[in-house]
C-alpha cells in the first residue's frame, strides 16, 4: 500500500469512507451504527505513546525448533522498515522474515517476527532508537500472515470537542452498544493508501488497464485535492516523467521506480506494468476487494446483527460459515454473537448469497461487470475470494480520563480480533 507521508504529529478522527473521486468510480460514505448518538471528537497520535498496539499470538510458542521468534517493539516505524532493518542486521533477505500482520507506523507497536537458522545472540545485539527487542524464543514453524488471534490497543484521544466529564459517559454508552450489537467490520483507511486510491489501482490491475494504472499512481492531481506531490503529478500528466521523478520523496520508491521504468521504456505502460512489484499489485487488488466489501456492508447497515434467509453466516468460535435456510431459527445465535452475517471478498472461493440476502448483495456485485478474463487476473494477483463477517466485538473494554503535560485525554483499552480496524471503532465514538 502507498506509504503514508509523515506530515503531521497527530491524526484527526473522522474518516468514514473515501471522498468522491473526480474520475473513475465513486466510493460511498460509510454510515455509523450509532448515528443517533453525537460523537466526542478528538485526535489520536499527538505523541507516539498515544497509540499502543500489542499482538495477541494465535498459538503458544514451544520454545524449541529451528525458527527464532522475537517480540519487537517499534516506534514511528513501519513493519516493512522494521523487517528491512532486522534482515540487514542478521544478513538475510527481508522475504525470510516471518510476521503475522502489519502494524501502524505512527505508533508504538509490539509484534512478533520469526527467522529460521540464525543465532539468537546476533539478533539480540540489534540496537536502534526506533526498535527494541523485548523477548526471544523458538518455535517449529515460520510465522505467517494470519497467525494472529488479535491485537490489544491502548489509545488516547485528545482535543475532544466537549469537556472530558461529558465525553466519558458518551464514550461508555457507545462502547456498550458496540459490545452488544458489534462494530461494523469496515476495512479502515489504512487499506486504501495515503491518498485513498489503492482500490482504483486494484481495479486497473483486474481490468488490465495499464494506462489507467499509471495515471492513478503517478497522476490525477485533482483526485483528492492538493497534496505534497501535486507538482509531481502535474508534471507526469504533461509527459515530463524525468522532472516528475525528482519531485517524489525517496520514501515513495514504487512511484520513483515506475517513473524510471516509463522513461526507459519510452512511456510503454504495458511493458512497464509487467515490471511493477507483484507484491504491491496484490495489495492493490486486495484494496479493490475491500472497497466492494465496504459498499455491501454499508447497504446492510444498521442491521449487522440481523440474519436473513440466504445469508452465509460466520461462526465466531471457529471461522466456519454456513448457508442460512431459516433466519428466524438462527437469529437467537446471532443475538448472542455466536454467528454473524457476512459480506463478499469477491473471488472464486466466495460463496454467493440467495434469497433476501442475495437481493441486497448481488446487484452491487453485478454492477462491477467482471469478465472471465477479469476473474483470472483477480485470482492471479491473490484475489481468491471468501466471506468476511459484517461485525466484530471489542473485548476487555475500559475507558478512563486522564491528564498529562499535553493536556486532558480519554484513554481507551480494548482487544480486537485479527483483521479488524481500531479506527472504525474510534470513528463510532468520535464521529
């Protein structure tokens, strides 16, 4: 996904869907579940310690095996940069570093990595002002994406729109509703890149529109208004690729490499596309799937705790799914959060809906108009498909006010299942 420029020390809460696009498709605004309760406003990440995330591993580590596991605490550092640093230190490829999931760059995060056949002493010698090794152990397999039960969050909201004594009961009321009905399981803004355009890049990949792909990546300065690379994008649209190259910050390596490739190939987008980072293409396709899921979820709001005939229901205990034939009989299980309705991650493994549930979902999928070739490219770039629950439940929630040298804050503690976005929960509270 596109790197996030570090242009501010704090992040306002309030994203709720992508902005309308000047060209291409138009993403909808995403409705709140608790829309009838006013939010408390606020910002996060005024300082890194305001946003702390700790992984909850999927399984216990045995303490034996050829794979060395390390618990890494990083500060203001992306997961990718952390793995690059570790790999250079121990003398391996970054691809050989196992990890369970990516974590926020602008935060303090604690996550596990694994490396096979290395000396743990060498790993323990790693020193960096942004990185600290908290624990080292061993296990029998490589840590892979998804080997994660969930994440534990401690987040401080500052600059609230109302006095702290008023904000506490409002936040508690909203959190109670979310704990009963569930939090809408939207994919958060991190999924769509710093400019919110990753799903458009994914669409271009699936449709094999290489010109559109590079135009979105490097051009379209009007897409979401001005940003720090507006001049670079304008130069690209004028065909001045070399001038545009020098306007991109070095942190945006994919953009700079794409421009260099286009310069070398005299602007041939088909040949340049074949040389683009395949890992990034897979991320763009995943963003496109995520955007479509968000659209379907928005269409089912606020009834994310209601099962319909024809739904594919998700079992929270084990992740299995089944087709709902008698919604009235299954609704009590939904009321107790045993099961939830699901939305589409489009692909050949996605089970289609029927009945009333299908009447809501299928028109949104049909509007995409995927051809047989599109489905082949979707599969080629990792879009195998599946279903995702419409809601998730926050666990071990706690809300407390506090004050420090930076002023008043509201501190929120909660655990979330793997793949769920804390920013979506925060949006419900802050509006």
